[in-house]
C-alpha cells in the first residue's frame, strides 16, 4: 500500500508593527522558507495560511545581503509561485485544521502580538495535540502555545520539553523592552521544561507530538523532526 502524502499547514503571523516603534516586523523569512522547502521536497502537501489572511508580512531584517541569505531564502526569492502564494493566503478561521497531519508555526517577532490569546489558534493547537497530530514551532512561533490548554484546563506546555527564543537571545537583539513579554519566561511560568543551547546555535526537540526549536538556525532541525513524525520520506 502506498504511503499517504502528509498534509502540513504552515501558519504565519499577520502582525507587522514592532510594538510602539515605527519598525516593521512579521515572519522571519528563513523560518518560513526552510521548513516549507523541506516539507515540499519530502513529498508533503503544504498549505500556507496566516492568522488574519492576506499577505504574510516579512521582517525586512530577515532578508539579508545576498551572500548571507540562507539557501532556502535564495530559493524563495527565485520562486514566483511561492511568493505569490504568500500574498493572499487564507485566514486561520477559514481553514479546517483537522485536515492536517501537522501544523507548523514559524517565528518572527510579529507572532508575539497575534498568536497569544488567539482563541481560534489556541483551540486548534489544543485539538491537534489531543488528537495525536503534530504541532511544531520555531523561535518565536511557540508564542502560539501560551494560551492553549488541555481538556483538563492545564497549559499544553506544562511538563513538556520546549525550545524557544531565549531571554538572553531577546536581550542580544535589543528587544526585551519592546516585546509584550519574554517568551522563554512565559513558557517556564506555564510549566514548560525549557531546553536550550548557546545563543543562536541551532537546537530542536520533540516531546511526543510537540516539536519546537530555539531560533532561526533551528528551522531545518524542526522541519526534519516533523517529517520523521508524519512519516514523510
């Protein structure tokens, strides 16, 4: 019998203003493109959606000078079909999350504003984990976990190993006073067992069907753990 093609949803932020500053934020491009191409190249069917629908905001700082661009970003910038796909993705509320084997939350500072306290997303995360399907997130993507609870009302991260953008990394990028809260600290308060390595080194961990990564350099590792879980080639 042929293996079923994994169906993966990549859900991005729709928020593009960096707090009270005039700076633009959004998704961090590498955290979107590296998993996207890892999934597609492994034969998965991938859908990109955003919290509110409409164009996915991309943090301009994630589009570095050509020599510094990760391979997936270079590939994206030459891929008109994928660029077009992120200009008009569906909204989360218009997606049936039950159709997906895995839901992946890329980071970028925009996530810190519109992923927490989003009732639709919280319910999707809770149901997906409860069903035994995969929820994965990288860098600031775990902001989408903070409001999700189990059927018993406990945080879904309680007692689980979680990697996320650390407080020291937030300090290193100079945004501790800009973000609405510190993600590592928040997850720890919710009972997560924070797992981390040195700042900006790649690191990812799977705790059953919850997969998380620390920073942009962790994107490929998170994607591979997702593929391992959903049985892609």
